C-alpha cells in the first residue's frame, strides 16, 4: 500500500472516530470534561417535541414612508442652507427663527410611499435643488424638475432593494433576540415576501411568554451621555469578590475594573453582570448600559479578548433613532473610515445642544439596551450632521469593518419597520414518543432489509456496501449533531431516503464492475473501470436531487426545511461512503492479498 493510500485510510478512520465521539453524548450520559468538548446533542424538532410557532409580517411600506418623511425634513434643512449661501450667509450661523422664515419659501409634500413634491415660492430658487443635493441626502431617490417644481421619487428597483434591506434587518434583530434566550435549535427564517417564521421547540409556558414579549418589542435606538460622576461601581470591588465566592457558578468571569472613565464591571457573559447588578442600588437618574467589547491585535486584526462591560448612563435619552435620517460610511480628512450621521431638524437642534454641553464626555449609541459605540465628543456638532471617528491603534481595514457594522446598527433604527404578529400557535408534541419510535423503527427496518438484500445479491460486495452504509448513517447523524440541527419526522424520512440513495450508488458501481469482469478484465482493472464509469452516472443523479433540496431550503419552512437539510447532508455523506469508502476497502483487500483473481459479486 503506497503512502498516499495510507493517508487516505488514516484520514477516513479519524473522521469516523470523530463522528462517533460527536454522537455519543446523544446516546449515553458522558462526563463533564467530555461534554465540554462535544457539547451538542441530537435535538427533536417542533413536530416531535412541541413548542412555539410564530409568524410575523414586516410592514416595510410603513418603514419606507417613515424614511421618506425623514428625507423631507433633511431636504428642507439643505434647501435652507443653500438659500442662505446664495444670500451670502452661513447656514450654520442662522438662528432658529431665521431658518424657519427661510423654510417657509419651500413647500415640501409627501405624495406617496416613496415620493415627495417640492414647490418654490421664489422661482429663481428652483435651481437650488439639483441631482447633487439629492444624492448627498439619499442617492436612491431620483429627481424630476418641471415648471418650477420638483419631484423626488423612489424607482421600483430602489423600493424592492429597500424592502429586502428592511426585511433582512428585521430578520437579523429577531434572530439576535431569539439567540439571546439560549434555546435549543431555534428556527428563524424569511418566508414569502416579507414574513418571518419562528419555530422554537421544547419551550415551557414561562419561556413562551418571555419569547412573545421580547420578539414583539420594537428595536429602540437611543443616544445617551455616559455619566462618570454616577460612580455606581466605585466602592464595589469587595462586594464583587464576595459575590463571586458565594456564587461560583453564576460569576466565574465577573471582574471589577477601572480606567480613566471610572469603575466598571466586566465579564465574558452578560448574564453574570446582570446577576450581580441585582444586588446593587442604582440611582433613579442613572441606567446601566452593556457593551460587547472585542480587543483586537493591531497588527493581525485577530480578536485577542471578548467581554461585556458596563457603562453608567443617563436614564432619560435626550435623542432617539426617531430623529436619525440616515447613517453612512465615509472618510475623514486623513482618509480614515468614519460614520456620518444625519438628523432631522428636531434631532439636529437636540444634538447640537447636547454636544455643546458635553464636550470631552462620551456619548453611548445604543440599540435594544446594548451599547454599540461610545465615542468621545470633541466639539459642538451643529447643522444636523455628525461624524463618528473610530481611531485607535487599529488598521484601516479594522476601522472600516467596525464602521460598516455600526452603520448597520444605526440604519436598523433609521429604517425601523413595524413587526405585526399574524400567527401564534403553541404546538403540542402531536407525534411524540410514538412517532419517534415509529420513525426509528422505519430507519432500522429499512437499514436491515437493505443490508440483507445486498448480502444476498452481492455477497462479498454486499458486506462492503453494508459497511459503507453504516458509516453513512454515522456521518449523517454526526452532521446533524454538529450543526445543532433538530430531527423532525420528515428528517427521519430524509435519512431513510439517504439509505436508498447510498445503496443505489453501490448497485450502479457493482453492476459496472460485473460487466467488466464478464469482459475478461482483471479484478483491479474491473474495479478501476467500474468505479470510473459509474461515477458520473451517480454524480448526475445526486446533483439533480441536491438541486431540488436547495430549492426546498430556499422556499420551504419548518418540517419540509428539515427534510431538505437532512437530504442534502445525506447526499454528501452517501457520495463519500459509496464511492470513496468502498473503493478504499477494495484497495486494502487487493493490496493485502485477501482478494485474488476472483471477486465475489
């Protein structure tokens, strides 16, 4: 046996050992050191275990209309600035009364979901609104000028892109909230045009109530000042140590720490912070914020440490995402990535006053109670436009990555869409133990009958095919466990289908080998030709089935999706075991002399 074949045997053996180790915690109780490495177990789906099934629809039209309203306010501010500049004045120095007076010369009316009409009291000011101004506000809008009037509108393509963006953002928020519950195998996916399906197996009644409340809660973007003088944790170091000693399991990584901004708590898990904070008295005018911090290597960009930390924040948010028109990635004076913010007229005034009073302090930008960024205010920021610089010792690529992530968070608030619940069903384990038992019997019975047929019809070849079939079942199960996939009744059907597909591939190979043996080929030559000729036939059959599986994954939900996932995993595993593993066994038998001049097929 050559060295290349040795490596193939070794690699395949290691793969099978890993697959068995992955499955073991699902079959028998294993010690804690073992489950710390192989922690996943095979879980039952909603149809077998029961749970909660929800469906929401995203009102993207309302979101686009709300964004159009914000565009209208931003457009008025830009026209006022342009009119002031035409008169030789600086728009940033105008008083509120002066801005209001100039603004009366522009009548801006929303005429549709994505359409705005602009009329000018002074005909010579119609030229102030041009394509460049529109693009600086929102490049997705197009401009039409006619008889001293203008119309800004979203073309159909832009509306479709906005709809997809809004639905995707909402889906991301829902997934984030569901994942925060730490549930086993939550299934959250887009359904249809603007619907979101949520399936959560194995929930208690209390968990169902919490899930309904949190998923239905609208994402809230807020801007709050950090209040270092609150000193909530300044004298809490000994209290933290005492809490850790008394609650070893709840506070393994909890730490008291401090920096130039004061004392704070940090921990690898947010739950540990929350557990300790229940013991702390927080002033009514202060709220606590939590930020997930990633410390990266400035050279390689690799994450060196990840932890949650606390911030002392003002309880009342002076500015919310309702006043944000849009956020976009831009570049600063030195070419570094920055995040540009733009507020409506009310938000611009609030932001200007807030930054003027808090120069040198930190402002926390929050989404759903978590701090996404806490930049330092260096000077008063007026005119309704702000810029967040990321700085630090990070590379430009790292700053760009953070800027894009922050823009996504901010625009989630800017394009916040109402989420309407249209389906809420508590699913009992309708199939339950009997269905699980019947499904397992079908898998075992199908395996036994197929194995007996292969033994009777192909003799020695049947033994090898059955070994490959057993390896196939182990690999499919290990993949389901590794991917934390839930086993549903249709998934069981997919496993049975996999058994048939795997044997079908071996039948094609064996018949080709028989044909070559009848033509007088040697055993090794017959195997080479048989496997070579059968491969493309098997590949064509499997690839067409895989295409059907991908279509099901794209458009189906629930149990049908589970069937498609299991089938696709089975296709990959059966190709590997039916072609690669059986050929490896034959090569081993030939090289060791256990197969001579005749092959029992």
